[in-house]
C-alpha cells in the first residue's frame, strides 16, 4: 500500500483550510492562547464534512460528495455524518486529564477507505470551527493483511541508532505492512522529568517519526504525561504539562478506524483525580470505548491497542461483552501472550529494552485473516531473526524436547535450518508464511548431560552464507553429569520482608533458614528494593553436584497463612565466583515475591 499524504507522525501536517481567529470564539481562544495555556474548554461546537476525495488531492472539489454514516469523535463523544457527509460535534476534553487543552477531533474512517487529509485535527485558536473536513479515498483492502505492532520505544532509552534501525525496517516493509501501531511509553520518562527534559525527548520522538515510512498510530503509556510525577513540582498550567506535549506532538488520546472488515481502536493509560496521576485506563476511556464499539455492526472483529489492559472496572465489563478478537499491549517489556477479561492477545516486548533473556528489542508482525491472526516477534537489526516460541526463557527442556519457532526471511534466502544441542543435531523443515518461516522439531536429548546447555540454531542460505543464533536453556534430561567439587561452597540469599522463618534446602536437604526481618523494601513495581538481609549457609563439597537445586520454602504463621518472602538474589559462592540460575534476573530491580516454594537451578559448569 502506498503511503498517503497524512501525518505519519501526528503534528507533521498543518491543515490548509484553517483560518486565523476569524470567528468570535476563535478570537477568544486566540487571545487566551497568547496569554498562556488554552483554558479548560468544553462543548466547542465544530462541524465539517467527510468527503470522498476522488482525486486524492486533500481538498474537496466541487464534484466530490460527502460520505454518510461515518463517526467523528473528540475522544469522549461521537457524531455521525448525515447523507451529505456533514456532521456537527460539541467537541470536549476530559477535564481531569487535559485541563487547559483544546479538543482533538478524529475521523473513524470506514472499510475500504483511507484518509487523504489528516485523520485528526486539533481544535486550537486558529481553527476554522465550521470546516473541520476529512477527505477519504477509495482503498483496495482484502484479507489477509499485515501490520506491525511495536511498543515501549522509550525514546531515547535504547539509543537513537536502535530506533533508526526500526524505522529503516519499517521502510523495507512499506510495500507489505499496511500500518504500524505503537502502544505507549513512546518517550523515556516524561512523567518523572521536569518539563524541559520531557520536551527534549518528545521533540526527538517527533524527529525520528516525522515522515514515517508507513502510516503510524500511537497510544499513550504510563510515562507520557509530562512532569506529573517529577521530584520538583511542575507548573500544571504550563502548556507542556500533562498531555500537553503528547497532544501537540503525537495526537489524540483515543482513536479508531476500520480496515478490511476489522475495527482497530486505541485508548490511553493514565488516570488523574484532583491533580494526582496514577496508572491505568481511565473511566472516560472505558466509557468512550463502550460508545465506540456500540456503533459497530454485529460480529465485527475488534483489535484493541492499549499500553496495558487494566484500570477502570468498566473496561473489563466492556471487553467481556464485545467481540474483541485480540488485545495488543506492552508495558512489561516482555514478549508473549496475555489474557484479560476473557480475551486473548499479545504483549510485544519493547523497542528499547526487554526484560526476558531470550528476547531482544523488537516488534511484532501481525497477519490478520478472516478466521484469526498469526504473529511473529522480530528482533530489530537482525536480518534473519530467529524467535523460539518453545522453549522460552525460564522453561526447562525435557529429554524429549519440543522445539518450535520461526525465523525472518523476507527475501526467501534460507535453504536450510539446523538445530544442534551437544552431540544431537538435526536439519529441520520449515514452512514459509507471509510474515515468517515456521518450524518445529522433536529432539531426543536423553543422552545429553543435565545443566544449562547451548542450543545452536543455524540458518544457511542458498549461496552458503550462515547465520547462527545461540540460546542457553536448562536441560533436565535425567542424566546427571559426572562432577567432583574441588572445594566447599556457600549458599547466599538476599531477602527482605520475612515475617516467618523460611526453610532453605540444597539438593533436597535442609541446610538452614531465612530468619524473620523487618526489612520490607519498596516493592517490585515502582522502585528497586533499597535494602535486604543476607544469609550465608556453608556447604560441604560432598553436598554439591554440577546442577544444584536451591529451594526457599516460606513458613506458615500462627493463623495458618503462608508468609510472602521477597528474594533479591540466590547464588552459590564456589571457586572464587558467584553462580546463579541463568534463567532469572537478579538484584534490587528484579525482586521475586512469593509465598510458594522458589526453586533455583544453579549449574557450576554451565556450557
């Protein structure tokens, strides 16, 4: 699909039909804007026409008629065009989320059309309130189609070159991917920054996405509202504060459109009450979503894009009763599937920094078809990226190992895939799809020694060029390795929040306890744990194996309730080094809080 003349990055196009403060309301808004931020404005009457732009020149010519029954929205309310394509809307804003900001009006463009003008327009001091027009052209759309979901770029956290590489790859996909959606945390930590620093990150995001090679749609994440959680209180009347920068540089908080029979909708992820901001889908977004979905014909498949599907309880109720086929989200920086309110979907990792060891920063390719969707997570900057769906980081591999995944091969260069673990190697057949090549294999690893082992996946092209991806997994084959410890060791555990004595076991034998402590830490969600108690348990060389289990079994209090223990680190100090479970991240940014038994596998000779 050709890229259309619309703001690839919201804010990149100025509407040619705006006039400067021509009407009385416009004059008032203009004067107020010159004095400072736009005041809290509700119920500004706007009108216009949605027209079929037959020659796609972005202007309504005399012979171009209107398009009927097209919704237009301000993110709170909807108007629907009449038979002549005209609409009128009392445009408003959520006064808690956007005090001092004017509305943003968007068109919900129908199936088999695409905008030739901007698909949203900001209502500002110079807006012609009677000519908020939207042009649409006919667009050939069919199933299946491909789009890209990315999330959490946190510009510039991953470094400018990483996002530029992502942009380059979107350019290579411009002939096949119809559009791209980014679900929040577009900029690094604007909510915690003072306004000048937040503005710098937003301006960089604007620079990096201006003229994006495929149509780009964005939703806000928890870090988008500028300055609302800064250590130094920021001026809430400043035009950059809160969603001011987002509105000016990115666009609307909520939007929807239709493509090839699917309805795609994006909502925001911050709640504000009495000037205090918190994470979660706000009530106004949940209400707007319900109104948006109520306009759809029965059984329309819906794709929801949101930073994380949690917040106002109405969101859950709406999703439980509507045909949402999939939810696309981010927030956790982990790639995988999700379930919420009875609906399935995908988390798509992060474009900047992932939290799972087997996933690099990347994005998701989605193939939407008449019966469902197929997806592939591709690492940015890896020409023939290999993604294993099974096993995943944190999963143990049994003697009979099921290997399943895909690799990227847009040019169909790859002729052979080989998987090797130790002495076991196999050529694996694969099946090409429009977004990746799929493969699966069952490997007999019963003859291989237990421990953390390297899995080598090698792609070979028709001309003999090879690409190898090496991943480390815990193999539990049932065949212990021969091992004689060269000295004694220590089990070292850093923990806090222990109310009831917890048992410590190594290789099934109890070796000591975690005593109670008053240390609570700051919790795993908002900030790292600042302090912890360290317990050291000596271990004799005879108690050690190559692959060791270290277990923490929380105690039970007098009321019969199992204690919850916060564990920062579990390690074996042996041979002058610290050895850990390679599947787990450790330290104050990665506390593990659990009332169940925590088991770590610690290999003293990992491959």
